[in-house]
C-alpha cells in the first residue's frame, strides 16, 4: 500500500532558510513500538507531546538554531537516501512541532502563514469543544501537590501484591451479588427515577473523583506530573478529570497501561465495597442500600460502558493503543480510511498512508471502521435516552451533535474537493466521482426497495395448558415423570404419602367395626332405637372413610390428558412436605403448539396496519438456530397489557423486555405489551419443539413488503421516538 512520494515541494522556498531549534525545556524519551525505536518529544511546561521516528528525531536533533532547514535536510538525505523524509514531510513535521509549541522559529509573516500556529491552535481547541458538546471540559486547578502528598500513603499497595488483593476483592464482590442478579437488574428503574437523581449525581461525582485520583496517583508513582484537574461534562453529567498525559513519555508501555487502568482499578474497588454493603442491607433497605446500589451502578456500569470501551477516547482506548503499540490510534485510523478513499476511489497516486507497516495498517482499518459504527450507535442511543427524559435538551443536543459529527465533516470534504493541491490535475474527475457516489448512494438508500425484516422474541406454549397442584397434604415419595416426559391421561406423575391420613383411615376402620358391632348387638336385643342410632353412626363413619380415601387418591398427581410435563421439576420436591393446593408443575398438550410473543405498541404498529397476506413470519428455537419454521397464522390481542405472559421474555430471563418491580414482588413490563400468538402447522410442531417441551424461547423474523432503506430507517426512528420520548 506504499506509494511514490514526491521529493520536492513548491512551498520549500518558504522554509529552506529557516534556522529553527527545539525549545530548551523539551525532553526526548526513547520508546519502542512494534519492534521499532521511536522518540517522544515532551514539553513539561505545556504538557505537549510529539512522536518522532528515528530519522525524524535525527533531523530535529541537527536543528541547532544556526543550521538552516535545507542544510539539515541535505545532511539527512545524504545519510538515508530514499528513506529520508521528503520536502513535503519536512514541512509537515516542522508545522506539527511548531503548532505543538515544541519548536522555536525566527520566521517571516509568510512562514507564519505556512506553519500556522498562534490563533489557529486556540481555534482548533474551541472547535473540538464545540464538536464534543456532550464531552467538553473546563480546567480548574493543578492537583500535583495533593497527589504528591497522597502517593506515598498509597505506595505500599501500588504493587503486584496489591493488584492480586484487588482481584480477590473484585471476585468476592461478584460472587456476593450474582445470586441476587434479578433483584439487581430490577433495581435499575428506581435508580434512574427522578426522585433518585440528586443522590445518583452526588455518588457519580464522588466515584469519579476517586477514579481520577487513581490515574493521578499511579502517574505520580512512576514519576509523571499531573498539572491539570477540571470538570468534563459527560453527556450532561459533571465528571472530574485529570491530565495524566505525562505517562505518554514513559518508556515502558506497561507503566503507561497501568496509568490508563488506574482509574478503573480505584473505581471498581469502590464498586466492590458497595456490593458488600448493598447485600448486607437487602433486608433493611433505606438510604444506605440505595446509595450502595448507586455506587455499584455508576462505578460498575460506567466503567464497563465508557472507561473500558476502547472505541471511545477514554481509558480503554489508551490501554488498547499501548497494548497494540499503535500510538494515536483514533486519528491515524481515520487518516487510514481517508487514505484508502483517496487512493482507491479518487486514484491519488502520491497519497501518503499514516502507516506503511502491513500489520499496523490492518489494525488501523479495523479500528477505524469499528469506531465509526460505534459513534453512530452512541449518537442514536444517547440522543434517544436524553430525549426520553428531557425532550427539549435532547433535541438541541441531537441537532448540534449531528451538525458537528456529520455536517461539518461533509463541509470539510467539499472544501478538500475544491481546494486540495492533490486534486489539481484531475479535479473535474474527482468532482464527477463524488457526484456519482452521491447519486449511487442516494439510489441505494432512498430509491431501491430492500427486504424489510422485523424481529421479536417469543416462547413456545400450548393451546391446552393446565397447572397441576398437590391434592392433599403429604410427603413426596416418588416422581414418575420429569419436565419433557410424555405422560398418558390418568398415569401418575407424583406420588405422595401421608402418615396422618393413614392413621386416620386405620382409626376410622376401627371405629366402623365398633359401630357395626354395636348395631348388631342392638338388633339382636331387638332394641329398635339403639339400632337406629348405631346405624346412623355407621353411615357417618363410612362417609368419613370415603372422604379420607378420596384424599388418599389425591395424594397421587395424575395427568389430566395426554401431554408433556413442563415448568417445575417434580424431582426437586422429593422428601418435602407439600400442602394441598401447592403448585406441582405445568402440563401441556404438545399437539397444539403456538408461540406467544410481546411487542410494545410502537413496535407492533405494523401488525395492525398490514393485512396478514402482506407479511410472513419464520421462527427458530434457540436450541436449533439452523432450523426455520414458517408461522401458519397470527392472532393479535388488541389491548395493551401490563402483564408479562412469560418471564423468559424479560431481561432477567434472557429476553428483551424491560421490567420493573411491583409492590407484590412481581415483575411487570415498563411499557404496555401487545400479546399475539403465532400458530404452527401440525406437521411442523414436532420440528419447532425439537424433542423438548414447550417453554423454550424462540426468535421470530417477520418479512414485510420491501421498501428503501431510508424509508425503513425513518420508520424505525419514529417508532423509537414514540416508544421513548415523552414531551
């Protein structure tokens, strides 16, 4: 992917006679990336950094304030030949060093215009703040003195032994909270409720202060300076930050990675302690319990979704960059994608890639594409969430961020297309290529019909379903069938025994024998009245025995029809004393199967709009993802419900429906759900079940009439806004 580099530049005359040199305070640190030696120029007073290749470092080192740029370039050219930097690369190097305030230059106005420092750097900083409106920052003070005091106190645990102890604490915390995962998930709704906003904001700020302290302390531990601490607005939430970029000059990549991970280590320590507090206060509840949950939520979730995510320029990004030994990963990956477009779309032969190493080029391409996709996902998801909570603010952020992230780059592209010297010889061809790509993209997205697929989750169930209960009090002694077993009508499923009932029958039999004996004696003595009384007692005892034998018969739970045992495993009850009316298991007829699914009103609106003959549905069970079954018929329940037909459809059961805890300890969907059934032909029923019992989760895919992608995207966006946004 290398290209011929033009040696000479038409702008060389502007810099050839300059006699620049590095500023006296600039420090040079040697580092190694992917087996190659590099040098990092660092100005401690301004905390500016710049990475130099060995040849570029030698060129800069030869600039002593008396030797001209041209003389220096000729020296490097004589030593390295074709490997020496070209005149364009020398101009770019001087410009970047100058803009980073690392180079001192006695210049003319013409040279100042070429190198472009001064107001340009401030302008660029303002633009970056405007583009990142969700993430802009404000400097407050220098925390280095406080960190210098704190670092010796924490030094005894800032070592491998301390890291192992931290890992043990983290694993213990996970083991403590995982048994209560359902309760943990269901608590999210109350945590983000408006009544808890003040507390969660306070906990967020405190945990982030601890997070940034972790970065600063570990940076100081390895000899770095931390000159700046301030506040960064992270999606409208005030979040502290520290400038620990001094670690970029560390020679060891593992020390740089340790500084990047320091914040997450400190914050996950807080989350671990909060996990123990939350578990210990589950029964009492109260403010302490809620604060502990807030700490776990802000420290755990934000660390995983933001700080550890390498696709955003937070901690995970810098750790990945050091791990892969690919510095400036974000900007260079964008430059790599731009280079590919210039070389293969616009056929610019002298386009220079940001890297000439094949392995590094592959990393830049993969990361650039992943970061671009994630940026789109992040923009949509965060915007929809904020609009759902604060519509006006969310709308302003959406318009502003869309302008900065999408419209501004388009403007830069148009400017490049109109003014770039690289296109001077074939600008009409480049413009024609751009127009052709625009027309093709418009037709592809907005005019050509494409398959429209919608997905949903469901659970297999039967038309004939019943709950089986224990018919009498007793101990479970034998189980004849377990979930998935087929049982014929009348056959036993569970057998119970009741010593108390056996004793009652034995006593009743003895009382019956005594009553009959009394009756016979009265008849023999011709005592009519006594015989009638004795006969009445016999009949009463016989009725008691009949009832007791009926109860004894109910000790055996039998199949009410031919079907399959599902739900609870009766084997779990063996040896237990079960009360009459207690759930035993579910029993279904597998011959009449259907799939029950739920969608919100906005998601299911097309089900009410389209006739049945204009869409089709196919299903696959999670145990047999390679087998598709066609749905034969669909029945929709018009009214939305706040009940969850199957817990398997909720997040806690592996589904996609958000739930909230009710006062009666039941989980209910946050939004009303439309219940509908998809019926299966009898010949496909056995394939759908695949030999297992109903109750398994199913993925459904609907195929709607083909429409252009743009129409589909607009429709989905409208549905998402209807489902989330409240005005």
